[in-house]
């Protein structure tokens, strides 16, 4: 069973989960930057490095990042990648 983040604020909890995901993305030469977490549960991130322009970045976003965030933090409705 996955452990849940320990912080209270939505922003802090999202940041903690992204920090757990980050090493996997970095191992492929990319990175993730948390830009914003809206009050209505939208997480906005920016992809860096090898993720920019990579054909697999949308799959990484949807299957890896969004799924993990939504499983661990029910308030997260979706994740958007911004430029």
C-alpha cells in the first residue's frame, strides 16, 4: 500500500509526491517543475530537459505523474503541462 504524504496543505502534498516521482524522470534526462496547484484541484507542471519535445512526455504526464498524484491525493482532478 502506498504511503500518503504527511503535510496538510494541498500544495505541500503535491510537492511531496512530485519529489517522489522526480528521480524516475531525471533518470531519463528530464525534470518536473511544480508551477501551481489551483484550489479546484488542477496541478500545473512544467517539463524540462529531455522531456521537452519527447514523444513519450504526454504518456509520462498522464500515466505516471497524473495517475500517481490522483491515487495519493484525491483532491487532484487533473495535471496540465504548461510551457
